[in-house]
């Protein structure tokens, strides 16, 4: 499966699943081959739970791999 980046998305720096920083290299103006996601295979359910408006937006590493995120509260 190939994920397509949509450079027109207004929230291109934010993961559509959790709203956290997705650390997307392309969104930062770098070549796609420099992004952390190159060669990463999405977890089986990572994309299934997304809404249609999330299409073309980059997930963060934790959501793409469905790792448990540390508590963001401070």
C-alpha cells in the first residue's frame, strides 16, 4: 500500500488520528525519501479507523504503527 501525501491539506503537520505532530518531512519541505515513514508498513488497523477527510494526510509514527502514546498531559 502506498500512502499519498496531500500538500494542500491545511493540517499537513498534524496527524489526522491524534492531532499530534506527524513529523512529516514532505510537509517541512524536505524530499519524501528523507521522511521517517519510508519503508514503514502501517499496522493492520491503522488506516481502517480513519475518516474519509483524513485521506492524503500523514499519520504520526505512533498512530501508523498503533503504538501506545505517552500521556500528553503536563
